[in-house]
């Protein structure tokens, strides 16, 4: 009987984008036998993406620490007693130097993060110059600066910002256990301003915050049922930082994390699902299972804001072992562009990655 129910769930899986997921449906996906779930996720992944391609971004903290918000997991909150070294907003030239390096290492997107509740009027001209500089280098640009009002979102869009990152963090039900200085609705409002201004949305969450399995399903329901699904969905594994209230929370079982990636892939088939914070604690085999589950984006480089990220060289070696190429930024809307993209990716695999690993 159980087998019949599961088979019919598998058969009825719709591979197109839907914004009407119910919690019960998502719980059913989480309850599938691991192999069935992975097979479904990989099947859907292949319908929408090149299964051996991963998009690579670099993330730079442009303003570190002393954040007034009270996110219980975060080393940058002024309320948490961590040993983080604070830094003022970086100068534009320094940011552009880092962007140039990121490009040379194979990143296609440069993400800039500031530990703010929201950007102040005096910060806006500086961040707008950063965006213009990064765009002039031929990179995609992404920022995460906290909450935005409509006008700020429009200014970022006008400067050419491609993506804005603003995570929902966890389920609405678990949210108050994690942060009290901004509401879930504040977050949804910022995402709405980003969309209205015309930018792409990067929004995901963190698992391992002491949430329940239902919370993880509920977070994914929130993300998938946004009026338009985020183009990029980071799924972070909590990096426990001493001095934060979540320093001693129980570890999340690795398979639960992989299941989250797979369910996110099934629910958001056209989004890049990003294997994000927490990757340095994952061995190569676990990362490979995450790619099999449909993760197709990573952060590259040694620092992920203030949490550790595997050394770039280790990533290139893992990609080599798995035969993974990195995505290039080419509009592949025509057959000719598709061919060009394929040949560039092949070249890149031969030259950039194989040489970089030496
Ligand atoms: S997660 Fe962001 S908003 Fe929250 S404390 Fe850290 S830097 Fe501030």
C-alpha cells in the first residue's frame, strides 16, 4: 500500500514551475526513500540544466560586524560575543581589486555583503559605484545589504545590479526563535521591492538552526510559492560560531541536508540551488551527493562572509574528479550561442581547471 502511494507521488510529480505547493505535498517528498528522491531530483535537474555544470560566485564582505540585528546564528551581530574583527565599509578600489581576482579564478558572479540592518543614505553612492565597477569588469553583480525600501531597490537596479540576496532564513513558524529585530513580513517586503525594481532574486535559508523537519518543508513552501520563484536559492548549513546562541545546537544529519537540496530542486526546477555556507564541513562525497541532488551553484574562494569556505584549489580538484564545468555568462538563446557556450566550457575544463589544480 505504502509502495503504491509513493509510486503515485513519483508518477504525478510535475516538472514545471508551480507556486501552489502545499505543506503536505512537500512533507511527502521529504518522506520518499532516499534513492527515489535523488532520482526524481536528478531527473528534473537534467530537464532544466546541464547536469555537469555548476555556477560559481565569489562573495566578499564589504562591511563586517557590528550589525544591530539579533540573528542568533550570526557572528556579525553586535549582540553576539564573537571574536570577529569589525571592518568599516571597504573602499571601492579594494572591492574592485577583489572582483578582478575573482574573475581570474573563474567566478562569473561577484557578490558583496554588508552587515547592515539596511543601507543608509550616505552608503548608497559608494555601493552604487561598486556595482558599476563590477559590471564594467564583465561580471554579474549581487549584493546583500539588509532590508531595502522601494527607492533603494530602484537605485540598485539603475546602477546595474543583477541580483539581490535576502534570505528568508527559516520557516515563519520557527522564525521568532532565530530573529526578533525584523519580521518575516519585512523580509517578504524587501523581496517584493527587489522584484518590482526588476532585479533577480537570490533567497534561501539556513538549516540546522534547531528547526523541525516540518520547518524545513515550510521554508521551502515559502520560497517556492513566492509570486515568482527566486532565480537563486542558497541552502546554507549552519556554521556554529562560538559566542552565538546557536553555538551548541544539535548537528543536522547529513542526509537531511541532502534531502533539503533535492526537495528544493524538485520544487524550484528552474532556479539555481546554491550549496552555500557550511560547505567546508562537508567532505567531497557529501558535496557530490548535493550536486547529484540538484545543487548547481557554489561560492568559490576562501571566505564566505565570515564563515570558512573550502579553498578554491580544493574546489577545482573536486570539480575535476567529478567532471564538472563552471557556467559561463553567455546568452545561449540561439543555437549559435549554445555551440559557443559548449565549446568555451570544454576549453575551460581543459585549461582553467586542469591547470589551476596544479
Ligand atoms: S545575518 Fe545579517 S542581518 Fe543578521 S546579524 Fe548577521 S549581518 Fe546582521
